[in-house]
């Protein structure tokens, strides 16, 4: 099967909180941190990204990954685990 370590729920994300609230559906991404990264398993689409633990947003306080349950503002996000404000 073709798999990807990082899959977005939408191809575009809202640029403001107002637009985000008007969507009516949740936005987010699925991240598989322990995926087998063999070359023949990775999706080859124009939207594929190379994501590893060095460039995936993590909470400065608890180390939690950014996820669909965080609160996002224009320049920061609030951790869904500890509530800490993190700057993008």
C-alpha cells in the first residue's frame, strides 16, 4: 500500500480565525511518527512533504506535537495537552 508519514485533512488552511470558524468541519493532519520510510512506500504526489521530528512543531513546555486539537491563532498555537502558547 502507498502510505505517507504526514497527511493533511485539507489542501489549504484558513488564514484567519474568522474563516476557520466558518468552515463547519474540523481541520488538521495525521502524523505517523514511526512509519517505515522505505522509498517505495512513500506517496509521490505534488503535496508530499518531508517531515521529521526536527521540523514538526512541538510544544515548548511539554513536547507534545501539533495536532488537530490545538487552538491556532495567526502567529501561535496553544497546546492541547498543557495549554502552553507556542509561536510558529
